[in-house]
C-alpha cells in the first residue's frame, strides 16, 4: 500500500502525502472478476500535470492470480510532476484480448498533498 491519510469513518484512502513517500508509492489493484494470466494492465496517473503511465501493458502472470493483486509503482519523482493540493486520479485499463480492446476499471480518486 502507499502513504496516505485515511478517513477514520470509512477507511477510504483519500490523500496521498508526498512527504510520506520514500522512493516510490505503490498502488495495489485487487483481484477482479475473470482475472487471468495474459491479460494486459495499464495504470495511468492523471492530475494537474502531464499524465504519467506507471504500468504499461503489464502481462498478468499466474503468480498475480495466486496473490490476487497486481502492483504499480510510481517513483516520487513522477508524483512530484503533479501539482499538490489538487486531485490525482489513478486510472486502470485492462485488456482481456491481447490489447485489441481495453476496459476502464473504477478509478482511485485522491488529493495529492505536500
């Protein structure tokens, strides 16, 4: 998981603190329906700054299915390209057919803070 401030009521992550990131932030995508080897996963960060692809056409392997997650890592230098105190969205696309089509998964909406 990654350095955040969690809401005590809901347990939902809503902030990513740059000052708490040491080296990189890790985003973990949990198991999805029909998750299987060979599927392609792309994770993109969007916000006030240029979009940053932090996982590009990663091919899911059997070990990912066994652990029930895929991780994407965003180096702190990449996060620093975005403006603080502004929204940062983690967007996920998965292809089940070798890249011919891609499906948007629910986004993670954060606020990037200093």
